[in-house]
């Protein structure tokens, strides 16, 4: 049985423990994509998106492509191409029930990140999709985001984790391989680390777009 721990149950209690934001942190949120945000997104090849369904089941998922893969339509609208995946579609299924979305854009070597919050929907409009063509492939759908909040997140997490410093990276040869982990999780007859790795290799080389 999982042990029960004390809980923080109110804003007042939390603030008494953690404190309140300073003047800059409290006032750094803007509500549109200004020139600075546009420049950051134009140089970002990677983002995470967070969604939840109507019952509160949450999901965080990576998105990545060439720098500037997120298309900016105007000061309040972003479009993310949905490249070929494993067809689970966790993020998009959530958005069909709850349009709320959070994004975290990253640039390799830059410790600060750009956070964007807003509302999103899925579109199959060819006028949006055709400009997102890459490697000869046009995505079937895209996620259209109406921007409500934008702000830079401080660098402390990246500084503490040494994320961009190769001399601090772990020796991955000592880790479980992703294929071995997947095989252990699915527990299906005929599925082992070798067969999973073969499927991954084929997907990564033949079905990226």
C-alpha cells in the first residue's frame, strides 16, 4: 500500500512555503507572438506539447523537425505539422475533448525555453498543410494553436541538469535499450527486443515523414 504523505492544499499555504514571484517573473507574460517569440520559434527544432482530456487525463509529447518547423500564421496563431507517428494520437485525441494546450520550445545550447499556452484544434485544411510539406510529404493534419500566453522560462533546470553539456551525459551503453523496454512492457508473444529494434529501425529510416 502506498504511504500517504502530507499535502499542500491552498495557494496561501503554498506561497508561505515557496514565496511569491518577483517583479520581473510576475510581469513577463505577454499574450501574443512578438518579434522576440517569433525569432525564438524560428530557431527551435524541438518542442513538447501538453494536453489533457475532459476528465483530466494528461499527456506530454515531443515534436521535432528542422528549425522553425512550427509555422507562424500571425501574432496569435501557430501551426504544428503532425508527422507520421505510431497512430496512438494521444495529443490529438485529448484535443478533441479539451482544447487546452501548453508548449515548451527549446533551442539546443540555449538554457532558457519559451513557454506558450493556449487553445488548439486539429485541421485537415490543405491551405495549412501544403506549406508544411517536407521531404516530399504533406502532413495529413496539423495542430492549430491560438496563443494566449507567451513567456521565457528561466534556465535553472537546464543548468542543474547540464542537459547541453556532453561531458555530463550518461554512458548510454549501460542503460536498458528502448527496444528492450518496449518488449518488456507489451508482453506479447513473438515480440522481443530484437523484433522491436528491427521495427524501430525500419520506422526511423523509412517513415519519418
